């Protein structure tokens, strides 16, 4: 684990403020549910698994604030805080998955339980969500590492690294494991307009880990592929439907189209918490719309005239037909994905070898 984006120690929730990277590595405390909501909304903490982990601890923080009197009030308070935190960002299903786990712990509590007993059960669950996420990231990395050959060029988009998760990454976990296995290769990081998660976060993480990383603007990917520099694309995802359609940071779909046009394999790397078993395909994935100023005045500096129209969807959906394989904690899934993803949603820790590479 190269950094700890979300930590919980002695009842204090702390995150790395990712809006300050790469200039400074600053940890901030989140003492209230409102501060957790803001941190998620403003991308101080971001990346689908990290949002889920932070929100799980946010339920604890929020419950502590309200100090409900009876066991029934406590369960209702957990639901209220979870509902509130669920309004922070719509696309990453990990947020709703983690909040549901916290709701279920509250629902299962005994009506005679004390506030301390419920608090302890919720704390165990949030810590388990964090620990499991780190474990799943390492398993994803181990499952995908062989895809990166000696001398390869790997293109990634946004940040699906340690910062986006409990600490092991998803797409970048594959890269870390290939690096630890001793292979030398070159990562190309899309800068990822408009908020530059690739430039600010992925380049920072990889450079810090001693992995060669070359930054490109998003609109250079086609040229870089035609020059033969890219052997595979690996990205993360925020929500994957049962057929394999995958929502990820805006620009991912375009990369998948470019990869297909150049005959380059295109992989997504996800833990099972990123699967939405309720969706048959990607048409039902909610796409977050974000503020116009992120495009017209990124980081506070105006770069476009006032009064113009702006459209700022934060995610797009890559159709399963453009995805070569899905790297999960259980192994690499080949298309068609529906059978293997349905098993991933229900199987817990075991998947039949028939659906895995
Ligand atoms: O808006 P962000 O920075 O939260 O978007 C994050 C991404 O798109 C990541 O690629 C995705 O959450 C996968 S993280 C393992």
C-alpha cells in the first residue's frame, strides 16, 4: 500500500485531500456527516471504492452527531445518514453498496442493543469494508499482472489507483503488481479533463512508486496509439451492468473506440463492489452532471467567455462490445460477460473456472 486515502483511528475519520495533490500531501479530518458529504461531492475523496469506504465511516460519524435515544431511533438515524450520504454523487455504485452494508448491520441489531453495541457493530463493518477493499485490490493486481509484458506500453485514464480505493488500486493495482514482478514497461497517463485526475493523481502515484509514467493530453491518445506506443489500455470503472457495459470517467468510451480502431486490447479492472446486479445494461447507469465552472474556470482560472453554453457529464458508458476483458478479484473474464458477472454478483469468493480466463 503506497498511501492511505481513507483512515479511521480512535474514532477519527481522516482522508487525503486529493484536491491539493500533487502540490501537497495533506490529511484532513471529517468530523461530521456534512463534512463527509462535502468531501465526496468536491472530490477531496474520489474514486468509486474510496467513496464507498469513506461513506461507510461517514455513517458512524453521522450517528455520533445525532445521539438518538432509543434502539429504534438509532436504526432510523443510520438510515437517515446513509440516505443523506447517498445524495453526494450518483454514478459510483460502490457508494450505495457500502451504505447498504451499513444499513443491514443496523437492521440486524437487537432491539435491546445499547448505543455502544450498535456503534461497535457498525465500526466493525466499516473497517471490514476498508480491509476487504485493500485485499480485493491486491487480488485484482495479481489476476491482471501477466497482461503487462516486458517493454509494454500501457495507457490509463483518470485515476484508478491507490488514491481511488482503500489503498491498493484497481487498474493501477495491475500495474503495481507487474512492476513488483520485475517487468519494465511504460505507462501513458491521460491528463483527464476537466479535473486532471490523470495528471494530478495517477502521474503522482506512479512517479512516487518509481514506475515510468508519461503524461499526455486526452486528445493525443489516437496519435500515441498510431505511433505503436500502446499495447493495452487498462482503466477502472464506477459502475458495471450485468452485460459488462461500464461507466467510467468521461473520455473512457472514446479511448475504447480508439483502442478498437487500432486493434489494441481494452481492459477494465473492478472489484465485485463495482458491479450493479440490478442493471441489465448500461442504459440505466446514472451519469453525474457537474458544475459548468469545472470546464470554464478549472481550478478557479477562467479559460472561456462568460455566458456560453456548457455541458459537463462526469462519466460515460463504454459498451461491453468494446471491452476485451474484465479483471476482477477472481480472475479475468472474457466476453460475453453476462454469465460471469452474474456469478460475480452472487458467488462471494468462488467462481467457476468456466467463466474465467
Ligand atoms: O470523478 P472521479 O475522480 O471520482 O472518477 C473516478 C473514476 O472514474 C475512476 O476511474 C473509477 O472510480 C475507478 S476507481 C478504482
